[in-house]
C-alpha cells in the first residue's frame, strides 16, 4: 500500500489533469498528497517555485521543486526511489498516428524503471484541481498469465483499504468463440478468473467479481471500462521486442490512451519483459 500520492507536474495543463484523480485517491486512502516539479535547464526556477507553491496552497499539501541533475526522467526516478511508500501519479504525453503506442518519455521511464505501481492518466476530461475524483471500482485486467497477475496484490490492497469490490476481467480473442461452448466455458472462461477471485477473497477478505470479455483485448477492455464513473483500471505492462526500450506493452499502452479512466500500472522487470 502507499502512504502518500505524489503528483508529478511539468507545468502543462495536461499534467494538471492528474491532480483531481490523485487527490481523490489520496483522500480515500487517508494518504497525504504531494506536488513535485522537476526544474529543467533553462527554466526560471523562481517562477516554477511560485507555480508549485500555488498548487500547494490550493490543495493544502506538501510541494517540492527539484533541479534536474541529468534529465527529467532520471531525476524524478531518483526522488521516487528515495520514498518507496509513495505512489507516483502522472499524466502521459504520448504521440499519435504511427507512434500511438508510445507513451511520453518521462512517464515511460518512470513506469518501466521504478519497480512498483504508478497511477497514470491520459488526459481526457476538463477537470481541474478543485474537483476531487471519487473512486468507486477497481477493474484488474488479466490475460491468463502469471505475469499479468503482478498487479493483483496492489489492486487488492487498494480495494481493501478503500472498501471497494474488485473486478477481474479477461479478454479472449474472437477465435475462441468458435470453440465448443462446454470447452470454452470450462477451460477458458470461468475457471481461471474464478481461481484468481477465490485466492484474492481468501488472502485479502475482498468481494471479487469477474467477467469474461470477447474480442481484441485492448478494444474489449476499453469498451468495458469506458464511461464507468469512478472506475480505475489496474494492469501489468509488458514491453514487446524488438522495440522493448521504446514501447509499453501494446495492450497496456492502448488502454492507457483509450480507456477513458485512470490506470494503476505495474511494469514487469526489464529482464522479464518481452
């Protein structure tokens, strides 16, 4: 679990879209809130400090400006590594078109290298910092592999702390629809999710529901969560060869960009990704 939610700002309105979600999560979890801003070379440090302090005053929270040491992502990682009980919260600045799977370089660096979950948002609303997000459900997306379950202990801890139900979903490609119903039901669908749900209920004292989705995984997951008020998606990311140093796992990347909800994401260690 976490004791503090740290909002990583860069001075843009896009980054500020994360504030209400981070604030709402912190309040629900009885955690503190912190604003951090890395000051890059060439920026007016005093102006940046005034900007950060204004958010601190508005939100009644701690604030910090940090002078960049090497580059923004590595400097931010150093700050986050020093506080292992913090949950980083940041917005993405991904590209579009052929580079759609790419996540902004700072967010990508934090997700892939931090070694613990990150609360991430691809801006999709016009919320401002005065509107706190109320979390109502946590939906963990699995794919049947042990690696996809890496996010489950954290998602379960958050659900337990916030007294929320946990939902598990698994998206099966359309090819499985052509299998005999009795095989699809017994082997592919309920069995796996039911086992995961039973384990989480026993270990964390949760009420766990599950649902099997059909179709392309990213599209099916996004359709399931889109428009769900107060929903948070939880998932594990996996880099894909040969661009593993540039890409977030394709399903995770698409969900971050298109689901329309914030995402709790945990990356596999680089040596295990692929």
